C-alpha cells in the first residue's frame, strides 16, 4: 500500500471537527430539509476551477424497470472530469459504478434506462444526440475498457485485425497504413514484438497482454476521455501495477482524461487526482485525493479506508459490516444508515443532501470546519470537498424524480 493510503487509513477514525456538532446539527435536520426542498438554502461558494471541463455528468438518474416496479441504480449523480486529470469513482460492488459508466455512453440495456440528467461533452448533451452520433463518440471520442478484456475482444479475429477494424470504421486509416498504425499502437502499450504479436489471436495472449491490446484498441482513434471500469481487477498484482503504470504513462502522452472505476483504494491512492465515493447509487463524498485520504468525512469513506489497515493493493473492501442494499431495496433516510456506526436521530428520516466542507487554514485555532448546505444539484463537482451526511449539516436531498422520461433523441 502506498503512503497516502496508509496515512488515510490511520486518520480515518479521527473525529472530524464537524462531528462534535453533530447532535445539534442533526436535530435541525428536518426543519432545514424543508427549506432545502423549497430552495431557500444559501447557495454554496464556488472554488476556482481553471482546468477545462471535458466531460460533465449532471443529475444522472438511471433506473431498472423490474417486475416489482422501477428501481433506481444511479441517483442524481453529478461529477466532471477535466482534460488531463484522473477522477476515480470508488465504492463496493453494487454501488452503481458500472451503470454510471454505461449511462455515459448510452450503453445501458433494457430493463435499464436513463431516466433523466445530462452528459455534457464537447458542447453536446450525449443523452440527446442521435444514435449515429453516439456511435462516433463511442470509441473515437470516449473509449471504454472493461475488467475482462476477453468480453471486448473477438476470439475469432487477430488483435491486429480488430485494431485495424476500429481504425477503418472511424475513418482513421485503411490498408497498409492501418496495419502499421496497429503495430505502432501495440508498441505504445508496451507489447513486446508488436509486429509479430499483431497476428496473434486473443487466446494466444496472457491476461495482461490482452488488457494491453484492449487499451491499444481503445486508444486507436485518439479519444480524449478513457473510461476504465475495474481495468486491473482480473489481473494478478504484478500485472496490475504494470497496467496502472501504463495508464498513467498513456494519460500523460495522449493528454487523456481518465475516469477510473475501482473498488480498490490502493489503486485510487496511486492514480487519482480527485475521488468520488459512490454508495447505493449516489455519490456520498467527493474530494481531491489527498484531502479524501487525510480527512475523510463520510462514515462510509472512513469505513473503506479503515478496511485497508496496512492493506496491500488488491485487498477487498470488507471491513464494513453488512452489504450494499440490493437494487430496489433502499432503506428510508440515509442509505448507509443500516451499516453506519455513527447513525443518529435524523438519519432514518430523509436522504441527506450535499454539504460543502470548507477547512479554514492550517493553524489549530483556524482549523474550524464549516459546512454549508445547499440545493447544489449539478454543481457539486465544482466545490472541492463535498459529502452527504447529517454529521456535517442538516441538508436534506431535494426531490429526485428517477421516473422522469429520458429526453428524446434527435
Ligand atoms: N442488467 C441489470 N438488471 C438488473 N439490475 C442490474 C443490472 N445491472 C446492474 N444492476 C444492478 O444495479 C446496481 C448497480 O450495479 P453496478 O453499476 O454494476 O455496480 P458496481 O459497478 O458498482 O459494482 C446493482 O444493484 C446491480 O445489481
Ligand atoms: S447520515 Fe448516514 S452516513 Fe451520516 S451519520 Fe447518518 S447514517 Fe451515518
Ligand atoms: Mg462494476
């Protein structure tokens, strides 16, 4: 485990200054909640955010229409990824990370559907563009790689053929130029002897080389965003480290924005610029990586960090009692309440809203944490450190309507 993860884990259990006032703040929860709903809560300050915003997910709700009714899998999720940065989306299995990734590229299959929200990319809302335009976006502008490369590689074609096909489909190259580019790409992802390996079938490659080949294919059309969904989970620890090094290197060389999805805080500590922690379909905490590890606020984040005491990369997130609620079985109030060691009076009453954490300076007397409450909606990602927990403010989530119909395609 890296230093930062270790420090984060050690500090995770410390009482945050905001926790001291928890009872008082919590008692006001219901009243303030009413205010948040009618939109009279003060608007939150914006922190400067100079980096160009490349991909912006705003108020995303994705649901599954099950026999028993409509169940939300992604609830009011907002975040953005800036050009050249890595945002890690972290949480236990079943939190809604993959459904979020699939929603961005409109790949959610029935009975799932995107109920509402927007995915802003290069001046367009990807949830409203035509399917034809989406086909261009997938691969050429935003590439997606999965945990298991075999599911994305076709076993009956060589990896060279598959990379060339991608280049041809997107009009990047054909014929000999496509073959040369395929070899170049395999070299760029450090596959040894790329001019020979280009003729290999997927089954002839090891798991690590297959993942490299998939990354080469993902990069073929020079996308500006790479979404990597648990890209190293199926690999052994040494190969994991190599693939992470590769992703870091490629990100720099190609100026990629990386949305890295993982359950592994060791990966987060090594890779992230910013981190969004997801639980039961919602982002429950978001912060720059150091801030999150050194000063985690949400009891879920604290639990995740505590679950890797001296833990090696790859250790599972197992220390929190209980499991993520299954789809369609969210408890009333805070979804983490049944597992939360710090649950108190207001937690079962309503879903906590987003609170902006502001830490005032390094001097002890100035280290008073202030939290502000607001109906932040899609702007949460602007605000540095945010969390959804009654320990820090009495905010109650504004109404979310996951059953709202998706905007029509043009
Ligand atoms: N095709 C599907 N049909 C029904 N439920 C699904 C489907 N895909 C995902 N889910 C549910 O949506 C929730 C979020 O899943 P997912 O995004 O895959 O979680 P994660 O990637 O964080 O492990 C889970 O409760 C999961 O069971
Ligand atoms: S709001 Fe949720 S996470 Fe925060 S103390 Fe209550 S139960 Fe725990
Ligand atoms: Mg997943």
